[in-house]
């Protein structure tokens, strides 16, 4: 697992892209993301990486601070994609 919020966010988004691709979707099919952060003060750093990933028509997003994430991660991203 990479260290730091930026690296973990980037890895999470790359994982999402791979899963989408394997299912026949793309990131343009994403309609909503839920971001869980171990520390809400990491929002700006996470958001900078997120904005580079979703450059056009970013999906709706919510972000929450949580008490803990599995394996001590700093960020977890859940994504919902829909095909027309």
C-alpha cells in the first residue's frame, strides 16, 4: 500500500478504473463517488488528485471522515457507474 493521502488516492482511483474497464465501463460512466477519509483535513490533498482523474463532468461526490479504515488506510473510495 502506498504511503500518504495523495498516493493512496491515486492508487484507489487506478483500481477503480481497472475494475470499470474489466466490467465494460469507463470513468465517464461514474455517476457518484463516496470518499471515506481517516482525517477530513486530507480532503484538499485528496481532491487535487481526484480532480486530475475526473477532468470532465466529475461525478457527484460526498466525503466523510471515519474513525478508522481497514488496514490503516487513509482513504477509501466507493464508486457507482451506470450505462445509458
